[in-house]
C-alpha cells in the first residue's frame, strides 16, 4: 500500500464565492432506491450469517423505481397506477447444498422498509415490488471469500472533512422537516433541499410533497406552507449567522391552481423515477464543490466491496485528520482498490490537505482505519451507518 500526502493549493470551500449543496430526503425516489437496496443487502447478510456463519457474495445496488400515476386533490385523491419497484442485483442462492430464497427475502425486506418509513403509503396496493436478483457470475463469485477479503472490484472511494456551514445547514434543514415537523401531517417524506451560497447569503429552495388528505383547500395549503417557512427560518438562525432566504415549492402557481399535492407524500406516485446512486453520497449530501466517488455504497456487500468500505473509511480518515490537526482546514482522501487484491492493501491512498500539511502522523491514521475496515460490517448490519 502506497500512501501519498500532498498539500492542495486550493481555496477552502467556506471561502469560495459560490457553493452549491443538495440533500435528497428519505422519501425522494433516488433515496428510496438507496434505502431499499441497502435494506435488502442487510436482510440477505443476516440470513447468510444465520445459515452459514458468514456473509456470502451479493450486491443489490441496482434498484430501480418507475413512477406510478395518481390523482391528488384537496381532501384526498387516489392512486391510479402503482409505482413499480424492481430490485436488481446478484446474490448467492445455493451454498453447501442449501438453497436460500433470495427473491422472497428481498421482496419481504423491501415491503418492510416501505411500511416502516412512509406512513401515508400503502405498501400492499400503492407499489408493485418485483425482484430480479439472480446469481452472480462465476469469476466475481470466485474472487469473493469472506475469510480472505479480496476486493471484488477495481474502484475508488473518496471522503472529505469537515462539512462546510452550508453543507451542515442543508443536511439539518431536511432532517428538521422530516423529523421535527411531524406536527404538520401535511408534510410528506419526499423533501429536497437545494442551497446556493453566494458569498455571505444562502438561498435555499425546498421541495416538500404535501399530503392531500390533510389539506381541505387552497387556503389551508398556503397557510401551512407559510407556517413551515417560518419554522425553517427560525431554525436556520440557530445554524448560521449568514443571511438565509428560503422558498418552498416554487413551482406552485396559485392563479393556475397548481400545487405540490400528493396522495402518499412521495413523488414516485406520479411519474417521478428513482435509481440507486443518483442521490446523496455517503455523507448524505450532493456537493458539486467537492471531489467525490461515483460509487453508490447502498446495496453493496459489507465484506469485500470497496465501493462501500472505502467510501466509509475515506470519510473517517478525513474526519480524524481535521480533528487531530488544527492547521488543517480541509482534508480529502482517495482510496483505489484493485480487484483480487486484499481490501486492507489498497493500491494507493491519496491524502490532499488544504492548510498546513502535518509533518507526521497522517500515514499512521490511514493505516489504523484500514486495519479495522473489516469491523465496518458490524456497524452496517446494526444500522449504525447511513450510506445516503
């Protein structure tokens, strides 16, 4: 393993004139795809552990959502055509002459995830869940061995720290809406927050899928939206001293009777599609100002897939570096694997430092976190790590 530490001659994101940050909430179709893929992987992992004592080869990271059709209206509408969810991936179905019902496990897991997270969705009637998870190719399965932990792909993991103030604001605003504003039943789980900082002003555009059954008329919709905005503005003042402007559901046109109404609180009910990897990166954000890996962690196996393990490890290394060294303004970490090579022996680890590069200690931090990379699976199975 080669570890290269270099100084990055770059303006810290906080001091750049323009910064754009996006957060897709748990109910966005892309986030739903991520959540389903990850939940299926956990379910299969637990089944493998129970049946064989270790996790067998699988990757369920290609979930697709095809939006349905609905007719929302004030007071309550109807689902006309259910959304179609296709669970896609590869999983071991036969091992030691014992067959594992991988498709039944995946469908059950997906159904449970939807029921647990989306209170206005009827998982029996509002969606169709179809599993297309099959056995993997012989060459990839032959690389996989949970005891030797060889990388089953040649890919890049990346992470950075710390989060900027705008990144924290964007992340916390979405969480505030979906967690702290439950007193508004009108709010669905499909929330998206897009922030644009122009020097010291932050312009926040929020999309909230409103649930029609709790909104009797247009006046109630408008009043509720104004109340939500007041709550968000008050909360934003606790997160930043910068001037913040917030607009909600900007496509609304009251003169034309256009409102962001949904039956389920999810835009996938009416033509909005979703895919794994099109949404948030590992830290829950989409950050054009930062270098990131295009690997989608959701659904990748937690034993040998570096698309998950290296993204998590890179982020943790970066966080540790900025915590340990006051003169480091930003840390960026890139880790490259090589298929068939031990995951604890990446081909190269690149550390880029904005600020003063430490004289020593960084390589030791890298080695420490890589050495315990096999422990990540336990945190994943316990639900302690969010990957989107």
